[in-house]
C-alpha cells in the first residue's frame, strides 16, 4: 500500500513508520515539527529513519537515505492548499492520522493550538480522503474522551459526552467528524483511543520521561492526586501492533445497528471505534517503584492535588479489538519500563 502517515516525527508515528517500512509498504511521512517539546528529539527520530535534518524544507518531499520506500514532508495540517496538493499528487490507498496537538495540561494554556491542529487540520485530512479515493482513514483519538465516566473498564460502547479538557473535546470532535464523512461519503474510518503510551523514543512531557529525568538529576518528581492514580500504561510495540491490524481491516457498516438503541462504537456507515490499551491498569506509585528499581535510586516525591483536566483512573476494555482483529497486548509494564530506561540512558549518555 501507499500510505500517508501524519505525525512521523512524533513518538507513535516514528515507531509505526518503521514497522510499515519494514514490511514493505510505501510510506509518506508528514509532520509539522512544532516546538511543543524538544525538536531535537523529533529530528533525531527522523534521522534514525534516514531523513537528514539539513534536507528538510517546508512543503518539500525528502527521500529517506535508509529506505527506498519512505519519504517525508514537513507540513502543517492547517495548510489546506498544500495538503490537498499532496493528496492529489500521491493518490494514497490509506491514511493514518496521528498528527495532533497533544497534552491535557497544555490545553489549559494554549487552547487555540488544539482548534487549529485537531479540528481544522483533521477536517483537511477528511477532505483529502473524500476527494482522492482513500480507502481507509485510521486516526488517533484518546482515552481522555472518557472524561467524567467512572464505569471501569472504559468501553467504546459507553457514552462519552462529558470531557473535562479541551484536548479531550477535540478528540471527541474528531470521532463525530469522522462518522459524518463515513455516513455522507462512504469513507471507511477507524478511531483509535490510545491509553497512556510509553516506551523508547517517548514524549518528554509524559510521566515516565519526566520521572526518569528528575530521579537521575536528584530532583523531586511531581506526583498528582498524592499518588492515588491508576493508569492503563501501554507499551509502544503493542500500540503499533494494534494500529497495523486496524490499517489492514477497514470497517464495514454494522447491519445490526439501531437508531433506537444507538451504539457509539459502530454505525450503519463504515465507521468503528477501538480502545488500544494494556487492559492491566497499574497504580502510579507501583509504576514509580519500577523506575526506581531499574535505576537503583529512590525518588523524592512532591505529593500534589489533582490537576484540572486530569482523571484518577483509566482502564481499557479492548475486547472488541481482540475479538475482531486478534489484538493481545504482550508487554508487561516492568519489561516496558526497563526497555525505555535502557534507551534513555544510551540516548542521553
């Protein structure tokens, strides 16, 4: 297949691009390379895939020096004209949209960034798919959409109408926009609700990265809700495995769907939502202890109240993905943490 993969300078996009390239797909990677976090790490990910930093120029396709089936373009999703030109030129078979303004806490500081990238940018992706014969659009949603839901584990078949951050609201909006295009234009779309992804080459604003950096520097770590938090930490390889299975299986309409009892996860249209998680939630304090054990150091914890927009617990029901596509996460949290720390110590040596 010829795929457009957005967000390839990002954490998940970097790993997914490597997997798709290795199996022989032709991939065009796209990223804005914004400065939400260290751009040096983003350029290093691209360099790893054979995209030299000094050859990157906005709006220009760059051939990978390492892989004949990989090209990259720096582009903003909000740049409608340039994005539509790319769609018209390449005629993609499928699109995986991972590019987005991420972060719950940052959405309290810079809400406009979320409307620009996650709403306007996603609309431009939908329009490109609609007008240029794309056979499947898979896109990143988030476990954040569950908001005030307290029923555990979180299920895609439950209502998610009470988000508590603009980031979550933007991801819920993506799901609604995708359904509209599936219904009106027959575009197969699959939304993927990710649960706290971690692993090598991860994001510096995520807990594992922040904790590791602080512990090694003998500085306190900030532990919100005084540590009374549970997260469905999901290792990057398990996430990528789930995405690949989704890419290869575009949704069809659900013939049993009923407007009298509407199922949020499916539709008569070719539309589907999946959770991708580890389905084994971990207490945050146990997570911290695993980092301490691997590093051989104790953390100094600054216990803080819950932050606005955050939730105390997440837990993924992945039964649909398991039943439909045979997805079974296989990486224990301790193993994943060990792999991350080995990468971190080498990368920042």
